[in-house]
């Protein structure tokens, strides 16, 4: 009897696995040689715009190396996966992939030879892309310069390195098919929904993930993580003190800067750089869609809340004393007599550091020869639920990508000690935000210091 | 009262602790090598070393510098006995107006203390925060390479004599 039960269990498990294996098995698609001259330039141009929306270049380009030749380390909680070579090199790139094989990769997360791809390649979004858009992307990539550069094996520990795991992941999180249009919304909104949810894959960073790394379906745009940065919530939970409008999202995506919000930093900076090639109409559509998730949709409410946020930000800003100018006369020389002690200097408070280190740019008085940053009271990192993004900015500063113009903020990672940075960040929070104090800035700082950001270089 | 260690000397300074170091160096201590360029941490003319790290002294209040080791060009050598970085800049004639040069020298010194034989890419990377509006960059790069060689050679002789 016992044997019978055992046998049944073994048979059931065995056939379940067999069925899963059969389902998960994909055949190789034979190699092809697609001559670049066959592509219509109009389609290639459309593909270029879609590649910009999809930001393919970021994960598929290593800093300082040729575009699309792979090698960028994508850090996930499950290990590091390196973007692959998607240039048309036949041996190391996708030169031998037919359009059918390329489409299967985007729609199903399977490479030409039939291997399951890791979901760091966001096929859970790309699966919604239309065949004609994928065809245009294919035309664009196949007309890039072929680069011979071998792919780097993913650094993923056992057992996750068994590719069949990716098949299991798909069973749970890959929801194939087109995005159904919403008839109650405008054509622009629907276009934006399509772009944002498919190639744009905004949710890959801005939607929280569950323990298995799948996007939480009930938490769309509720905020996530990317390369050690906070990817802020885009829905009602957004930490931005001013509720985003479509116009502001558009400005942010187009120029990397939106008044009342600030500038694109961290992993969003290369996204904006890539989006330069995207069409205006597509960016406006994405902006319309994304802004429709923002907390305040009613104009009157929005205006009222915005005014409150602005008033608060300005009131706090004007309380920041001017940093001392060059004319300091109240000094004694190096041979100063002891006794005229100023106790502030014993343990510098965050406020003291702020005036000497930050206020020359981050205060509202006087004129700056360069563009003035937004009031800190309006800043998303300052108002975020945790201090990671603000700490990252204080440590590394903000720098335009190499060869580009853009705002600069110097980093303080070596100039200030950890207790000094902790004091400064705690002061900035209490001075410029109506949110509660962050509980453990020192621990967060240690974590941020350990988590070095990989360099990005997009084509 | 703030006690600052500049070029190995202790100074007791009685100014507002929020004052950026640059003003104290120039106005109080009369160490005029570090220059005021922008006052915003954007140009590097004011670069000095704090605990061997190049920093912008125009945006560093003295209150955060107690107990830390500050160095300026005056600490690299003197007119009669220039240090290796200073000599290299002189030999390469790496200056037009010269305004950016003290900052450049301190940033180069900081680099060479961490990395005795930097590659060209590493030199460019390390020097990038410092701007030169005269266009002296090529000479500055040569001077940094020369200083690296000189410092390596010095280290070699010291090792030889130690044997
Ligand atoms: S003066 Fe300090 S960086 Fe320009
Ligand atoms: S030599 Fe004039 S700014 Fe560099």
C-alpha cells in the first residue's frame, strides 16, 4: 500500500515536471543572415525612436565601450546580470537572429537557441509590444555597427542559475498579450499606456517587486528601487510635495528638469538622455498616462496643495542665513589667545554644516551665476520615505554625463565624515520637510556607501 | 574657537564656525595659494587636501575640519625647495594665467598619493573636477605625468638608500 502511494506521488511529480519541462522547452530558431540594406530607412528611424523609449542602450552598453555591445552590470537582488551584445555581429551579437527569433525574445523571454532569459530583461513589459514596433526595433538594431564582444556570463548563484527557473518565473509573472485600450480615456492616454507599459517599462523601477522579483500587480507605480536609488512612487504615494501634472512630467522627460520638482538624477539621468531621441508626441503621451496616476487630479485641489507646498518651501528657505561672504573681520590670527571660545565648533550641528557647505547654492537670496536649484522644500529625495536618495546625492553629487551640459552639484563623500553627513541630512529633513524625521540615517549611510553605483554610458 | 591643522601647524581660529575654509586660509592665515573661483564647488580653484583627499575649500565650513589634516600648496614645498608636483608644473611651464594651478597641483598631489602610477585615463578622470579657462590642460596633464615619474624615482632612491 505504502509503495503504491509513493509510486503515485513519484508519477504525479514526475509527470508534472515532465509537463512543465515540455512547456518550458523551446526549439532553436535557425540562424539567418539579414542583410542591412533590406531595411526601409523610415522603419529604421521609427525603431530608433522606440529604442529610445525602451532605453535599450543603457543595459546593453558598458561604460566607455561601443553602443549596444553589452556588458552593463544589472544588479538585482538575485545576482548581477550583464546586458548582452545586441549589435548585428553574427557570432557574439544577434546578427544570426531572424525577426521571428527577436520577436520571441521580446514576447516570451527566450533567446534564439531556445534558452530562457532572465527577467532582468524586462520581457514582462516587452511582451505587450506590437509586432510592427518590434519589427522596427529589429530593423534599427540590425543596422547598427556590428561589434564583436563576447557576452559575460551572469553572476547568479545556484540554483537560480538553472535557466529553467526563469520558466517558472514566467508561469507566475509573464502575462502575454496586448494591452486592452481603455475607451473611457483619450487616444493620447492610450498611446501613453501602451508605451509606458510595453517598451518604456517604467514599472520595472517604479513599481515595487515581491520576494520573487515580480512586479506587484496591486502596487502599480507605488515606488521601487533601481541601482541603489529610490525610484519614487508615481501614484498618490509620490513623495513630491507638489502633485505632478502632465506638463511637468513632459518637461522632466524632455529636458531632465521640471519646475517645482527638480532634475533627473541617478538611473533616471541616462533615461532622459536616451529619451532625447524619442518623439515629442510619444513623450507627451507617456506624460499624460503617468500623470493620470498622480495624487491630485482635480485642478482646484491641486492648486491649493501646490500653494501650500510652495509657501512652506519658501518660508523654510528664507530662514537659511546667508553664508558668510569673503569679508570676515572678526578674526584673531594664528596666535589667537584661547578663551574666546565659540562652542558651536565643538560638535558642528547640521545647520552649521548646511550654511558653510550647501547654502551658497541652496538658499533663495542673492544671484547665482549658474541655474538655481529648486527649493529643497520641494525636493522629492528630501521628502522621500527613506534617506537613501538624499544620501546618495550628498555623497556623489550630481554630474551631467560626460560631454553633456547640465547642472552640477559637488559630492561630499570625502569632504565630510559620516557623523557630519548624518547630522547634515537630519537637519535638511527637519528644516525642509513636513514629513517625520528619518529614524536611522547613520545605518542608511553605511548601506549607501557600500552600494556603489555602476557607471552608465548610453549611446 | 576652532583648531585647524594646516600644513602640519596648529592654528586657533576665532571666526564663525560656518565660514568656509577658503576664507580662513586666505584672510586669516594669509595662505593665498588656494583661489576663489566660483565659491560654489564648481571650478576647483580652491582645491586643498583634507586627510589626503582633494576637496573644495570654498564649500567646507571650518567646523567640520577640526582634528583633520589640511594641506595647501604652501605645504608642498617652498620657492627655494619646490616639491615634486610643483617642480613638474614649473618644468612643463604648466600655467597661463595660473589662477587654476594651485587647485590643479593639490588635486594632482591627492591623486598621486593614492595611485603612484596612474594611467592617462585615470589622470583625466581625477583632474576632471578642476577647470582651466586658459586651455592649459595639455601641459597640466604632462606635468602630472612628470610628477608621477619624479615621485616614483624619488621613492626608488629612498628604497636604494634604505638598503
Ligand atoms: S572656488 Fe571652490 S570650486 Fe570654485
Ligand atoms: S592657467 Fe588660467 S585658468 Fe588655468
